[in-house]
C-alpha cells in the first residue's frame, strides 16, 4: 500500500472512530453508515483539504452530509 493510500485510510479510520465516540455508536455501525451515504469516498477524494480540519468540524460535516443525502 502506498504511503498516500495508507494516509487516506488512516484518516477515514480516524473519522469513523471520532464519530463513533461523539455519537455513542459502534465503529462498525459508523463504517456502514458512512459507506451507505458515500461519505468514505468523499473523505478519501478530498483528503488533502479535509485532513487539516479538527475532529469537531469533521463530526459536523458528517452529520450535514448524512442529512443532505437522506433527502
């Protein structure tokens, strides 16, 4: 696995863990939720910008994306 791909995977893992902690969910359930709404792909695609944000912002971004994609 290339370093860049590994960094992106670690970032998505970080997002999953932080969201699970903030919402009191299991990481497995969060991973399914993010996959269901295409958020993992989005976070991988825009890693260069998103990985510079704080975890509170990332949690809000995930909530916003889920709400938008539920419509």
